[in-house]
C-alpha cells in the first residue's frame, strides 16, 4: 500500500540527520521514502536513518544517538622541548587518517585521537585559516577572531596575542613538539610551518567543532580549540 505523508513533525532521537523541523515523503509497502533520502546518516554518530511514523511523528531512527550534545574531543600533547611546530598538515610524519567516517563528528573525533597517539594535536577547522593565540600565561586558542569590516582587519579580544597563522589547505591545524617532529624526519622548510616557543610541559587541547552548537560561521570570535598547559616540565600545576 502506498500512502503519502506531508510535513510531519520529525523526531531525530538525538541524531543530526537534517536541520528541518518537518518531513514529507511516501510510505511504499512499509518502506518510508522521505526527504532525508535513503542514504541519510547522522552527522554526529554516522548511523543510517531508519524512518518510521509513530503516533503522527516521523521517527528518524529508533535508536537514540549516543552523542545528543555532540562531541568535545580532549587530548594531551607532550612538549618536552618547549617549542612546537604549527601548520595545517604535518603528514607524513603524523597521520591519523584511517577507515573512519571523517564526514561525521565521531569520525573526526577518532581521527583526532589517532593523531594524538602519534604525538600530534590535530583538528578540523574547514577553510577558515585560523591562528594560534596566547590568551594567558598557560592558555591558548586556535581561533578566527572577529573581523571588523570598517577597519578591514581582525579585532583581537583583550589579552590575546597572535603567535602563528595556519594556512588550511588540509582544512585543519596540526601541532607537534619541535624536537619530536624533527627527530621523526620532519623539516620546517616543507610547507607553511611556524615554530613557536611555548614552554616545556603537557598541553591539553579541547576541540569544539564536534559540539552540537558549534558554528564556524558565527559572528564574533570563533574558537576551534582551547589549549591549556596542565603540566610544567613534568610538574603538575
């Protein structure tokens, strides 16, 4: 039996299949052909949509998303040399790409963790060309500050100091300990790589692009990652 349905409210069950509030489609022999398309996957956890109508509501997936608020990815980077290399792409020295679905928040989370296991703080940022900024004695951000159209330049918040720009040919940032990078065969003459002195210790990166409310096109300062030195030269703060 074929039956059309129009503008039903949608229950995404914590997933992110669409930004629509309603859907329309056809119930064809028990299979729902809907505006999410048969190939719709959750942008967070990558599960396939499996739509059905339940009490007048389109239930996009019977299984709830395990990450209804998105994912904040936190990793630690050891910097024993006190210097870091900053770039968009530090491959092939560090490469965390595998079989993950990189188009989803979960896949990006897995890639970030894989890079971290090799000694590289990595994070997707899109085609934004952000920068590394110092925000305090032991705090930093990867961010795109607010752009003032009248001044034709960015406007830094109080206390921010620019340290390095990141050309995002890879649509990402990559940061590693300078000595570790060179010891493994890296060269600072290859590509757009900056060397920044930050002080020896362990740095914690909290990457935000997988969070549900993150908007890289938002007005004002867009912070892709917060960075804090949590250990100084092997001594816990």
